[in-house]
C-alpha cells in the first residue's frame, strides 16, 4: 500500500507564489518518476511537471520559467514551487508517482489533490 498526500494549496493573488508538497508513504522500495498534474473545472487533467529519480525534469510549456519541480528522495517527497501565478493556473493539483513496493511490484499512484486558486 502506497499513499500520496499533497499539501500547500490555497488562494493566492495573480503574480503570487505557492509551494506544493507531496509525500509518499507506505510499502515503498523505490520511487521512479514523480509528477504534478492539474485539472481545472470542466477540463481534462494535464501534466504540469515531472521529475525522474535522477533529477531530470520536464514542464508543460504553459508553466516553464514560472514553476520549478524538485524532490527529496530521502523524504519520498516532491515539491512544486509556483511563481508568477496566473488565474489560468487555477486548478486542483494532483501528485503522481511510479513506485516499486517492498515486494518488488510496480504501480502508479495518485494523491487526492490540493486546490490552487489564483484570483484577486
């Protein structure tokens, strides 16, 4: 069993910043790629950023230069630093991770999401 728990969402004004965190816990042997996705009302879920176990990152064009993904492997935690936030960034942000559990079986896991609202 693996759980992902996001935190750090909230209400912020345009141009402001937030940092999201996601901690994985449970029967974890290793974690491969971790990522952040978001889903705005009435829209499909989209990839925001991802980071491999080795630290290679990937970003959606819409957030490149504004968001930074990072991870702390010792804490099984991934972060998303969001700067220069825009109203169009408003969405529920979900954490995702590919996990090898202690029985050496692989699975893809999702958090429940944290709401980010960018508005005046």
